[in-house]
C-alpha cells in the first residue's frame, strides 16, 4: 500500500513544545515516567502485567510516531482544530478537524485536573512521599489476588522497606502512567467526514476532556452521523452519553452504523473495556454495531 500523505495531530510536531510552552507539563511528566521505567529495569523489578502494559504502551508512542513520519510521500500534515485547511484536500469530500485543540494544556489546566497532574509529576519527578492514588480506570492497583513475596524472596530487603517500594510503585508510578495515558488520549485527532451525503465521525482515543472541548468549540458540528467509530475502544470514559441524542438519535437508528475497535478481557475489571452498558446503549441507536473483538485479520468491512 502506498501512502501519499500522513496526517498527525499537531502535538506530534517536533517543535510543538517550543510553540506551546504551556503544554510542557505533559512532556515533563512523560520524561519523569520514562525515568521511572528505567529505574524499574535497572533494579529488575517485576511489575504486574496490567501496569507494565500501561507503562510500555505510553512510552512506546515515540517509536510509533517516528515510524509513521516515514510513510508518506508528501510532508506530514500536522492538524488541530482551527489550524488546518483540510476541507479543500479532497474533491467532493469535506473533512473537519474537531480536535485536538492547538494548545493541549487546555485539557488539564483547569484547577482540579492541573492539581492532580502536578501532584503526579511531583511524585515521579522528586520521589516525595505523597499519598497519591490515581484513578484506577478499572483496576485495583493493590492487586490483592497476587501472592506476596516471602522473606527469602525479597533479596535482603526488610518487610517495611519492601512495602514502601510497593507503595511508591503503586501510588507514584501508576498515578503518572494513568495521567500521561489520559493526556495522550486527549490529543487524538477527531475527524468529521462528509462524503456522498454521509457523515462519518472518527474521534480516535478522545476521552471526556476532549469531548468537553469539542462540545464547547464545535457545537454546530455535533449533529446526527451515519457512522461513528466509538472513541477509546468503547471505554466508559470515551463516550459522553449526553451527546448520543445529538449524534445517534434513536429516530435515525435505521440510518446509523457503529464500529468499536476493541478487545475484551484485556483492560479493566471494575470498568471493563469495552463497557457493556455503553454497547447496549449504542445498539439501541444503530441498525448495525460491529466490533473488532474476535475478528479475523486486521480489518473489518462496512458498507454505508
């Protein structure tokens, strides 16, 4: 497959943090998290698979972005709401960028979010003993079902020191990993495509903070769609239910299709992905819901 041009979110631009210095808080947190991961590897600490997956998934993004940058024949188009001339790119196809905002610090600079993110940064960056508990996003990060190491397995570390180590990983590392995960999800490209009389909405991994800004800045675009790619793999925090009456009104059920790119029993126990109640609500609003869970190959086919 030949790729003419790669589209990426503006935060992926190499000079992004120079142009938007307020967003450097996210970069500092990611750098701190990378240092935490290096310490884990150096000290040969074995992390719970759920936490390790969360950590590796976020820290691997740079390699993925570098790979994508090499694919297109033309220079990369770095897009953000209000910063793209996307509507004239294709004849008879109208494409609008609803997100991300050019300065992604808007997603985490309101007082509560900024305090939480700053606390996570301090925990990872300085090692201060703050009693911080991150959003569990479906996991009990105490892992009560996991067997505890006995004295002979702690390598000479006292029980109290070992417990402090566990607490530091749980409270500081998990907090930072969760916040960087959320921050990166909210930089997702959200595209509204109109072609052949159909409206397709592709919100990437957008979480509620991104939707909140879309609703504020692009309210006129939030009209019924013929196709919705559900955000964030069908997570409970990826689709604001209050918007479904506008995007997928029940009276248009016969005209709407929904795709969920997801896999069950990988993420979440308290809040499993995909969210069952969300899927039930979506099915009540479309005539066809397709999920990639269990699908053979790497693609699914839909006809609008």
